[in-house]
C-alpha cells in the first residue's frame, strides 16, 4: 500500500520542504491542484528537481484537452496524473491512452461520480480508481465514517486510491480495505510535526499489512 | 451578446499579444485552463496588467477547494471564474456564494452534464450556464450542428454561454439562440489574422442583434 502525501495551499518552497522532511515515510508525493493552478508547471518541475527519485503525482484534475495537460505534466517530471471521471468519455479514453504511450499511470478521480458509471475503467492496466470525498464536501457534510467501505464493495481486483479527510483516527479502517494508495493531505501538512505524523501513518499501514 | 476570446495552448506573451490585437472586437478575454495550469496565476496577473479595463475570465474549471481557487483568481484580477457543473453541489453552492461576496460572476461549465441536472442554478443572479462541447469531444465526435439548439430549449430567462467549436460557419446559428456569451477560441487564435477574424465574429453577432 502506497502512502501519497498531497501538498496543497502553500508555496512551492514549503511544499518541497514538507516533501523532503517526510520522504522516508511517504511513497508518492502529490503536487496538489492548488499548487498547479497557483504556480503552474513550475510546481511540478521544482518537486522533480528536489526529489529526483520519488514518484510524483500531478493532481491536474483534467476535464478536457487531455493530451496537452498530461504532456505538460509528464515533461515537467510527473509519473502519475489525475483525470476526472466526470470528464467526457472521449477525454478519459484519450487520457488513458496518452499516459500509456508515456509509460505513466492515471488516477481516475471519482469525485462526485457514482462508481457504477466507471466500471469500464476498473481494470485498465495503468489506471487507479480514486474514491474521493472532496474538501468542500467534507466541510459541508463532515467526514463520513463509512465512505471508504462503499468503494471496496464493487469491482474486485481494481486498484483503488482513497482520498479525502483521512486522519490518524480513520486511516486504519480505510487501510483495512487494502487500497493501492492512501492519499493524506492536511492531516500531515497541518500537523505540528509533519515528519513525525507521516511516520505514524506509515506505521498504521504497516500494521494493516503485517 | 458578449464575444469571449479563449486563449489556450500558447505562452503568456502570445496570449497578451492576441488579446491586445483583438481588443476592439472582443468583450471578454479568457485566460484558458491550459494557461492557468502551465503558468499559474501569473497568466491572469499578466493579462490584467496588459488590459486593465477589460473583463477577464479565468477558466479555472474548479472541481473542489472552491474558495481558495476563486480567491486566487480574483486577487490576480479575474472578473469571471468557471466552475464545473460536474463538481459536488457543496462546491457549486459555495462557489456561487464566494463569487457573490466579491461581486464577481460564475460561468457554470456544463461539460458532460445534462442540463436537466442543473436547473436549480439556472436563475442565480451571478451565474451564467455554459453549454460546452469539449475539445476532446470535438476531435472524437466532430462538431454537432445541433449542439447549441438543445441548450435553448430549456430554462427560458437563463443567461447562457456557448462554447466549443464555434467557427465563422456555425456562429450565426449559435448566436440566433441569443446566448449572453459566445466563447470562441482557436477559430480566432489560430487564424492567420486574429484581429480581422475577431472582427468578422463581431459583425456576425451584430447582424443577429440588428
């Protein structure tokens, strides 16, 4: 199980510093949507320069113009890109193809999409399905304790990512469903000691995997 | 009827140059998603510096984290921001509120969303509904001649924007449905003479409005 650290709502320098300080515990480093929209591709380039050997996820949340956006991310050094499952199927199909062409992976973000609709993308070789509770949803409706259970019920064999509101309190439960990737953001980045907190998430994952 | 020029897949300098050369014919200048994701907020800031009195649209295509993304755009000088209708309703409601707080307008982008689903956003004061055929869809399925007709059938009184594949050939038909905004991109930016082509779009609109 991979631990992905989502870096959002900070400067590039802060993001690089947090990523560096947590590198032992974190598998995948995510350049968050807010960094990409605030600083552009420079946010990905800077992370790649700082961490040449790390898997870097560009949370570019593509809805259209997928070849252009993905190539922009790949050229800047991303290994994994995100694509909205709510995008037109022409965009999704093309995005999976473009990523395969570059030997890269797509996280298909199910934000506000019923799982049922994306069955056809469930077992693609370079696709991870991301069951995602949005930040704005969390603030309105609260974290739903059973949110991650729903994803585990369907499509056995699919590689899942879980994102949205993961904390030291609920991660054990989420990890028990054995997703391929657990995505944690502010629970680490807003912690007093991000490195130590990332280590705690890592230990939780190791417990589940033991 | 406003003519909005969408600037995509070019450098900031080129975008500013095209915007400047077409300023007599174009009402709203759109900093495209690809510019925001490639160059970040600097793309909006540069356009605002170059055209201090123009209405600037930031095609930020927000799916989540809406207050942060919108404030980023407003601080950089945007007057109008885009929000995906496919986003969670918590994001849409909050986005409309944040924009109202700043006295700004939201273009709610209906890419891959059935019109029926967004009836509740149809008559909000600071919202324009954008009937949008994606670039990737255009390349796969071709421009559908009757695409814009469908939008005009529902929700009378709504302010519409039409986007996606508008050309000198089909704009008269689209304009005949009297949208609030016609969004034109590559038909102008890829023309040999963008200024002259923008003028032709303006004349088409004036014909319909006469």
